[in-house]
C-alpha cells in the first residue's frame, strides 16, 4: 500500500514539479545556436556509446539478443536524473555561460530522450520480450 501511494505521489505531484522547476530555470532565448548544436552532438555521442555498452554489459546475463537490445534501448531516457541535477552547475560554476550550456544540454537531453525512449519501450517491448510464467 505504501509503495502504491509513494508511486502515485511521485507520478502525479513530485515529478511534474521537478520538471517544471527545471523548465523555469532555462531561458531558451539566451541559448545560442552553437550551444544547442554542441548539446545535441554531446547527447548523440553519449547515446551512440551508451546503447552498445549497455548491450555488451548484458552479454553474460542469459538474455537472448532481442532482450539484450531492449535493455540497451530502455536505458535511453534518463530524464529524472538530468532534471534533478541540471541546475546544480548553474549554481556552482563561476562562469554563468558554461552553467547555462550544461543546463541546456540536460534539458535538451530530457526533451530528446524521454519521448524517444517511451516510444521505443512501448513499441518494441511487446515484440521483443517474451512472457514466461
């Protein structure tokens, strides 16, 4: 019962507040096209490394290749961690431009990976995973 209540609180109250607070920290009008392009490049490079490494990390897990692929792709979205930590560099760094660039990268990572990850998990899960009872 407690687990259900905490999950409901997280999904309906805490998580939307977390994302709203992060969204209010970032002013897209102050982000240059160069910064946005570099942020997207960092996100893409990170995904190109993380997905194969996640696939390789499950090599001796006993999962079949489709299940391993699903695990690797399901690790695609990392929105909650980025949202929780995104504003820290802005507050800690002496250079506001760098702090805003890091914040922009975190927010763009959320905007890119969260919907993409949701789409991948909801579409590939039923096809790639087998239910065993």
